[in-house]
C-alpha cells in the first residue's frame, strides 16, 4: 500500500504541474508563439477527452463482464474519424464560418437562430452530463481511496464502503478553480483556450502512457508475451457467440454519435479547432490513439481475473493489479492516468456546458429582466464572464450533489452509455440540418423533445432503480399497472436489452417526428436561409447572408452594442478594421448589410447566434429577408447554374490569360527580330564610312607622289567620313537612351514658338547654302506647353534640316505654320519637294530608313533622325506624323503637343 | 504513379486523383463498418490465430490498424490546396 500522504503529495504535484502547463500555454499564446498549441498533434490529443475515467477504468470491467464489447466504445468514434471527409469536415467548416460556440448554438443557428431550441438542447446536455461528471468524481475518489488503502485492506471488497466526500469535494473545487482560471479568460468561445488545451493534451499523454505501462507490465512481465496471457483466459472469455448481436451494433452507433454530439467533444473538435487541416491529421491519429488505448484492455482483464481474488471489482483492475503485484510506482502511474482522464473530461465538459448555460439560458433571461439595463461599456461582457463562472460552479456543484446522493448505489456505473443516448437525441436534427434544406425548427424541436422524453422515461429514470422520480413499481409493471407503457418494454416490445430498447424508441420517434413535422411545416425564411448556408457551406460563404437580409442601423448604435459585449478596445478594433476595408475614414464603418452581418457573426462568437441576433434586432430597423434572392440560393437548379457560371468565368479567365501569353510571346518575337534587324543595319551603316575611310587611307599610303590638292581632298573625305561615323554613333546612343529610359522626363513650361524660331535661326546658314527659303505661315502666338526645350528643338531642327536637305525643287521653299486643334498645339513643316513615296511612308519613322531617294547634300544622313524625333515626341506625350501626301505638294510633317494654357494671343492683339 | 502517366490537360490528373481520394474517404469507413459488423466478424472466433492471440482479437485489431494506415495515407493525398477549391469539388458533394 502507498501511504495516503504520498498519493496526496503526488496528485497535488501533478495538479500543480497541470496549472503550470496551462499558465505556460496561455502565456505562449499571448506572446504569439503558440505554434505548438496549434499543431495537429495537440488538436488530436485534446480530442481524446473522449476517453474518460469511465473508459480508463471501466473498459477493463466491461471486458471482464462482456468480452470484446468494450471495443465498440472506441470503434464508433474510429468510424466517424476515418470518415471525417463527409461529416466532421463540414461541421468544423460550419463552426468556423458561423462562429459556433456549442452544439446548442449550432442547432439554434441552423434552425433560424431561435432561443427555445437552444434552451432545450442545453437542458438535455446538462441533464445528460451532470451524472457523467458525478461518475468522474466517484472514479477519482474511489481510486484515491483504493490506492491509499483507506478503505480496503485486502482488495477483495467489491464495494468501497463510504466514499470520501471531503476528497471528492476538494477535487471538484480544484477543477472549478482550474476551469474558471483557464476556461473563462475571454468570452469569445471561438478564441482558443490554449492553456486548457495544453493541459488536456498533457493529460491525454499521461493516460495513454499509464494504460500502456500497465498493459506492457502484464504482457511482458507477468506473462511471457500475449500468447500466454490469452492462454490464461477463462473459457468463453471473449463471448464471441453473442457479443456481436444488436448490442454490438447499437453501442458502436451510440459511440459514433457521442463523439459528435457530446458537448465536450463538440467543444474540442469544432470550437477549439484552429485550423481545418488539423482534421486531416486527427482523422487517423485519433483512431490510432483509441486503438492503442484499447490494445491492452483484454490482457489486463485476463490477468486481473487470474491474479486477483474473485470478489475484486473489475472496474478497478487497472489500479489494483499493479498494487497486488507490489508495483507501487506503476500503481501510482495508473492512478495518475485515471485522475487525468477524469479531470480532463470534467474541465472540458464544464467549459462546454457553462458556455451553453450562460449563452442560452442566462443571457436571454438577463436581457429580458428590466432591471439589468446597464449601458456601460463591457457590461454584458462582465455579465457573461460572471455567468460563465457561476455556471461552471453550478455544473460542478450539481455533479457533486448527484454523486453525494447516489454514490452508494450502482446507478452511476451505467451512466456513461445513458449519457451517450441522451446526447444522441441531437443526431437527427444535426444530420438533417447539415444535409437537408427542408429541415425546419418545428421539426427539430418536436423530434428533440419527444426523443428527450422517451430517453428520460425508458432509460434515465429506470436507471435509478426506483430511487429517483420513478418508483420501482412503475419500472416493473408500468404506470398504473399498464404493462403496455412499461418503461423498459414500451408498447409491448419485450425481451430487449434496455439500452437497445431505449435507443430504438427514442431515436426512431425522434427521427420520425423530425422528418414528418419538417415536411408538413415549411421553414421560415431565416431558417431557409440558414439551412442553405449550412447545407452548402462549401459553396456559399457566410458573407452571402448579407445578400438576403436587408436592414438599417446607425453605426454609432451598433458600436455601443458591440462595446457592451466585446469591451471598448475589441469593438474599436473591429469597427476601424472594417471601416478601413470599406475605405471609410474614421473609425465608424458604413452600417451596410455586409457589416451588420459581419458584426452579428462576431457577436455570435461570444454570446451565441440566438442572443446575437436578438441584440442586433434591438438596434436595426426594417429587417426584411429578400425572398427572391433567397429562393435563388435555395433553388438547386440555380445552384447548378451558378456553379457552371463560375466555371465559365474561370475558363474565360484562363482563355484570356492564354491570349495575353500568346500576345506577349508574339511581341517578344517581333522585338527579337527588330533587334536582329537593327544590329545588321547598324553594322551596315558603320561599314560604309569605314570602307571609304579605309580605302582613302590606303590610297594615301600607297601613292607617295600625290599632289597636295589630292592629298587634301582625300584627307578631307576621311575627316568627313569619320565625323559622320561619330555622328552616327552619337545618334545610336541617343536613340538607345531614349528607348531604354524608364523614368518619365520632368517636363517644364516651355514656349514652343520661341523654340521654333530659334531652331529656324540655327538653320539659316544651311538654308542659304541650299538657296532654300523658309516661310512662316499662320502662328498661334503666345502659348506654353509642357516639354523639354532642348529635345523639342532637336525635333524641329531635324525636320527643318530634312526639309532643306532633301528638297529637290528648283525653288525650294519651306513653310512652317502653327495652329491649335482640339487642345493640341500643332506645328506643320512643309516643303515643296517631290515628297515621300507611298511605299516608304510606312517606315520612315523606323531606324535607318530614309524616306528620300535623293539628296542635294553629299553628306547623307544617318537614317536615325526621324526615329529619334518620333521617340522624343512620344516621351513628350505628343506625336510626330507624316500627313497624307497631296499631289503637287511636298512632304508635310506635323508635330503635336498637348498644351496647358494660352496666354494672351499675339494674333489677337 | 499518376505523375508518370501522360496528362493531356494540365490539372486533369490532379482532379482525377483528388476525386479518387475523395471516393476512398467514403469507401474506407463504409467497408470498415461492414467488416466489423456481423456476418464478417462472425467468421472469426476465440481459437488461437497469431502467436497464441485469439483470431477474433487479431482480426479486430488488424482491421483497425489497417483502417488507420489507409486513412493516414489517404488524408495526406487529400490535404492539398485544390481540395478546398469549390470548382474541383463535385457539385453533388454530399452523402446521400
């Protein structure tokens, strides 16, 4: 035997460790380094609150009594998790999108956000869970008494005498403190309880480790491998002949249901989920956990039967077997495992139930009470926190009282399955709500209420064996002796296992009423809307809600409401974030349908959908649900149309992208070609002067007896050609700079007329050499444009020199006139030469393309001038064009620039 | 293995693979449930199966392990960004 003090010290140390882990978890989460707590492993471990002390100790007991039957409790959840893709994934998605806080909230939100359904669900959950909590208290107290040897001295006692209520009370008290400290940090149920989750995960490891340790001890220390253990088994230990009957199917089904519907499972699987993808890991890791937990149940049961006295309680084999073998450390580990499984269940169940009680019972009541008319910021938040904490105490107190009243009877032993069937009543409404649009609130309520009543009548009350509400005579003979209404043989259905009997009646009538009433009474518009949003959660985002509900409110009213629930800081952040999203300055966003919908969802994350809706309704005006829009989304044909439209849009986008790619590719090819052209042209253009320079230099070198005149002429040519070469290179560089520059030019106010005159003056020398007359036509007068004077002058010069150089007329004349046309300043430069041939017109602005066949000047140009001028005009946001040829006239170029403002026109003066 | 095969339309191979994984996500739990229920499970009894362990125990735990392994393998294939794309998703993506 271990001394009571040692056990107490170890458990106290363990509890302190749990507190530290929870503190650490919360602190890590607050400082933002919560990656560990948001890992799929922690998520999976937290789901294992499914394994309570009832399964930790009870599985072995169940194996002793009915062989393999214990496995059903783990096989059911295994089926649900390996089939996660079709149910759990949808549940988790809905939970996240609609900010669901509990299973009561889920059902209420799905069925039109009504309060009565939530109250009923909460009631069932509390009634089903309270005895379950009592069972945990009993298990911990018993195990404490067993291991510290205060009750039994010879392990043979099947009953432990008086349970130690003081211990039980302090255990309950400790759990209340823990849950209040770490479970009610914030009111937003969607905010994860990192501290709690961390502690739960640790406890999950401890209980798995404890069971594996005891199992390994049995198999490899007591026996020589699994073969020997099974050879000890009494004949027909596994009861394979009758264990796979209806009870096997029913229990598997119940366990599968429980892992979805139990409030604490819903809490850890859906509400505490921080990332949908964690489900992908949990889908196999949780079944693996369950498999490992049940792996050694049979060996422990067999060894217990062999080594312990016949009267020993099989429900305590996990603990008493190591004790009987004098393995005190192992016994202590087993005790801690049982302690872990009990406490983790109680903590999570309390959090889940307190959320439900405070959101669906306390809050609706409080909001109706006239004297709770506080308007201060955060008042509702305070009320909520208080009611959560009070609810936790209340739930634990109820559990304790229940334990105190029924501790001596065996009524508690079967409460696990009874609770499973209680919460299984949620299943028809839940599944119907997720997959059936027609499912209505009335149907759900009728089914749930009937199922609940039948559960009470056929299973819950009879389980007290006449000590509570239902006297023994009623159980045995039916009320008033009417055997037809006998609770465990209802409507004459005798010879059935009581659990299977209750399961059959409660769930089938529940489902029947749910379906029939749903079919008869059409759902209300809001139910229809929520139904569509839930059933098609993967296709319709929650924001869609705002498409259907039209309502109006003042932003400031909404803000007052939000800060009452969320507190000023959170509300301020929420509002200003949304305002920023809307692009509204200030911190109050426009109160449009989208924002009201968003706010309602945020509030629902704290107070539940029903209360959030009720509170929003107090503030908003003129709520209407657009039926046409609604019918559209409810209508499945429309869905398919929507879907194919989406497809169409996507394929259209793809086509566009492909076209853009093709275009880009085409452009790249052309650019590549142009580059090649340009290179060959450049080398050609460079070659011509180079050749003449080389040949004249060669002549000079090879003819020593050359006359001075000839030498001078040849060197002149060489000089000229090399100058031309330099000019060519300069221009190529200039062009390259123009084309390559990414930064736009800084344009300044320039008088283009003055620039033009200066350009003409510069050309005077050349003009008089070529006997060309430069005439001015109409002029604009005083004007300013945005440009760069030097570059503009370069363009003018190029055009005028071209007009001079390539004018083949006998009396060459250049006419320059300027006009204003549609906000543009235009300069026309016209010569009277023979013009540019039609087939050259296209390419004169390209590099190295001279438009003129003949030139008066022996020094022909580089062929880059017009290309450069064109580039410059583009950079100046203007244009340079060659106007259509008029027969008899020469070439006419037009330079255009956008103009800014006209100063007083000179012409007008 | 689907990688090696020729895929005439880009993305078609992934879509097929995802659809297959999704079907498998349905098949695994259904088959597991059928195998763990009566007619099948009755084929095995308390007679020693493997290393002295009764055949029924070997069967139940073997089946369980197999389900875990298959689900783990399939979950990894399902856990891709495409699976959450509604356009890859079947329009009738809900169980009967």
